[in-house]
């Protein structure tokens, strides 16, 4: 698909130095857009560099710059460290301290890519912002407000990233482009080779960009140490009771901030049977453990609802996902207020986790999503 007829359109492409964003930029250039490459300088160079993992290291910035030179596009490096720390890092740490398991990719999309970065793109004269996400934009059907596209799953089921994009403000969808939505990963690498991009064989990261999963506790402790002027750590970073579902104490944990629903390893108790974290009470710094059956539930409530279609006024049927790799299941979604929903799933699901997203679909179209904050029977 080429640019619209008439004046040449300018698109800013969020470029991480990886193969997906690089091919996105090259495809758009080939389609006739004026391309600006934007690389975000995030949480990697400041004095609070708490992780050995680098989400925007000098090599990544250099790779993005080289791709822009190759395709004849301008390249800008934007200092996003302050806004990234405020909107992503602090939310990440505060969630764990509150007994939640955060999804920083959703926050990054909400507050950084499709808010802060989009605003920067517009100031540079771009009409569109493009990313390397594997999702599609569809023309709205007659039942929806005219002129606002629908967000849909990407064609590649192994790469579809629509789960992470439910929180995009609906009003900005018309300003976005997702060039990879109809491609599979193997095709994207072929395009990278076709365009002679040096990143064609570059490995991709499928984890949190600023911290290794095994280092979350260290990251949270270090961040709090730097931020907190008091000599005492946060109460939920200190040892507390590890109990069973009846409230009987089984031992002590390291701090409730360092556990997540469904966790089995590192509990420090041996009960002669598989034992999992089933709930976390941040108000008392208590971790509750139980059996696998205790992790099953068919109900949840969620807050911060964002609809990508006209907001429904009554309960509706949808297929919902409660984590990225979760298979969507049939459910009834009931609006409780403008920003709250209750979800009743057709079949019990395992380890539904407060802090994670519930995303609802109609076929391949994303209807919206919210942040899970209550699980079980109510």
C-alpha cells in the first residue's frame, strides 16, 4: 500500500535497532512515505542504571542510525529517560510493592510510544507514527463511529502483539501505522535481507526490556534504595508470614513484593506436594500458598477500562485473554462503571493475576482491555 495521493506524507518510525522496526521503516520508505527514524534513549545511561540489561544501548542506537542511513531517512535520538522512569519504571516497582504483577510493556505503549513519542513525532512534522508491532488496523464497520480504525490481531499467531496495545487511546488510532501486521516473522527477515539491512540476523528480545526476569527482586530493592531516604526498606520488602489458605503459618517469605501468583520456586517450604502462591495480601505483607486447584477461577474484576470500539452500555460476549500467551476463552464482560468491568469466563482459568491485563476480542478485533485487580468469587 503506497501513500495517499497528493502531498507526500511523513511518518515517524519508532526504531529500537531491531529487525522489526528496521523493516517497518524500509517498507514505508519503499511505499513513498517520508520517513523519520526516532530512537528513544530510555533508562540505560543515567545514574540510576540498576540493571545490567540495556534496553537502548549504544549498539542499538547505532544500528537504528545505520538503517536510516541505508534507506535515506533522517534519524533522531530522543531523551526519554525522565518520562520512562516516571511512567514505566516507577509504576513497575510500585506495582510489586502493592502486591501486583505489572505489565510494563502495556504502560510503555500507553504513556511512552503512543503518547509522548507520538507528540514528538507531530512536532517534527510527521502525520503518522509507525511501530514494528505485529498488529493490523482495519476500516471501521457501520456499527462504529466513522473514521476510527479497528485494532486487530496480526496475521502471525506466534507474533501477534495486540494484547499489549489495548490501552492505546482510541482517538490516536488514525495516526498510527503498523507495516508488519500482515507479515510473518520469516517474511520480515527476508525483507531485511532484501533491503541489505545488517540487522537481518539480529536476535530479538521477548522479555522486559530493562530487567531480566530473574533479577526483578534485585532491581526493585536497588531502585527503592536509591529513591528512599529512610534507612528502613518498604514494609513489603521485609520478611513476613507465609500461610496456607486457612491462615496457618508455614514459614516466612523474603517480602511479599517479590512473589507472584502461580509461583512455585523459591517458596522455602516443603509440604510434600506441589505448592504455589495463590494470593498476596500487601496490606499485611502476607503470602498465601496452596495447591494447583486453588489457582483456578472463572471470575475477575478489572479497572482502568479502555475501549477501542464504541463503549458498550450493557454486558456483552467476547473472548478474553488474561496473559500474553493465554488462549482466549469465551466470557461475559459486564460494565460496572465507566472504568470498571466484571468478567465471567466460560471455563476456569489458572493463575489469573492482579496487575496483569485482561483483553477482550470479537474475532480478531480488539474491543478493549483493563487491568485485573480482583480475582475469585464476589
